[in-house]
C-alpha cells in the first residue's frame, strides 16, 4: 500500500479516537441516571436516524442481505461484544484507567494482521508499538492493587475490537463504509434494548441526558466513519498505533469533567505512548518521501 495512504489513515484514526473518547465521557456522565443498556438504546436510536439519513443522501443503502457477507457479519458481532464489555468497564472504572487498558488493542491488531494477512511489520515499527505498550503497562501497573473484575471486561473488549478491526479489511470494496456503519449501529442499538431490562429496566431520561446522548450519537457516527476509513485507507499495522491518542483524550476529559488527576506514572506512560506514535508517523513520512521516486510513473502522489 502507498505510504501516503498510511499517513492519511493515521490522521483518520486520530479524529476517530477523539470522537469515541468524548462519547465515552458522555456515557460515563449519564450512567448515573440510567443503565448502559438504556444508554446504548437511546444513543443508538439517535445515531440510526442520523446514519440512515446520511446513507440515503449518499445512496449508500444496500439490501439487508449484504450484511450477511461473512466479514460484515463478523465485524458487527465483534462490535456488539466489544461495546457490551467496554461499557461495563467504563461505568465502573475511571475513564483514563479503562482507556489505558484498552490501549493494548494496537498490539493485538498488529499481531492479528501479521498472522491473518501476512502484513509486513518491520523491526522499527515493532519497537514503536512495543514502546507504546510499555507505556500502557507503566500506567496500568499490573498487579493486585487497582485491578478487579471490571478490568477483565476492559481486556475482553480489546479482544472483541481486535477481531472487529481485522474483519474490516476483507470487506468487499463495493460495500460503502456508511452502510457498514449503519448495520453496526442498528445491531448495537438492538443489543442495548435486549439487555435493558436485565440491567434494571427503563428510567425516563432527563432533558439534559437526552441532549448529551443526541450529541453522543453524532460523535459515534463521526468515530465509526473515521475508524472505518482509516482501516480501509492504510495498512492495519501502520494505522493501529494511532489508537494510543485516545489515552491522551481520556486523561484530558477525565481531569476536566471528573476531577481525575493523572499521577507521575500516568504522565510517564503517556510520554512513551506519544513518542511511539510520533516515531511511527515519522517512519511513514520517511517512507513516503523515499518511495515516490521509484514508483512515480505507476502511482501518482496522494494528498493528505
């Protein structure tokens, strides 16, 4: 894949992570009023309307049978499982802690991409990803203190979302990203309705909660679109490390809205993560500047 595609995919991933982390903060804020099954249902209804309207406008709607294509069905199933596990963790753990555990995802996705698709992963990229993962370990400080069953749900979400990301690549190109997003959101919304009553039933939401969830739905739409575009634009092993930027957003939002102050371990670990991401970006830029001379006749340069 052309290096410029990897750079563009990485930038898409940064935008997607910012959107999803703001959505996570809203979910945590409204969880005091309603269970997360209701959050999934209400937010999903808003998101379904938005995405369906956008898909209709862009002529991206397809027959429901299209969603039965194996990669699409696998992606949707993994999204539902990952959402349930992640929300269970996020309403019971600090935002930054959940996000820190979740940062194991790029390593899991890179391993999966190398095994499933045979993607080349050079030693420099491995070192950058491993450095970012070391930063996660510094933040999490694995051990008995600070860990409970909800941390296991966060780790479970890493597995599900790694499967989701890997299933995105083999989806046929003729299936629009908007249609994939629509099917995914509908599935998550239905799952929220199914678990609503086992989690305590329906609680009439306040006007504030409805407004926040409507905004959250917009963020989910943006996040889904940009992550899908990122995974389809670049090599998974090149794009995945930029998921680490979600931790920086989580630290900022946790401090501003929930009063969570990052300690020195959080700052040190985040520094590892940022530097590894910047180095990965530097490597892609260097490849982009060195390869066009050899391939300019076949592949015209792409803009970022």
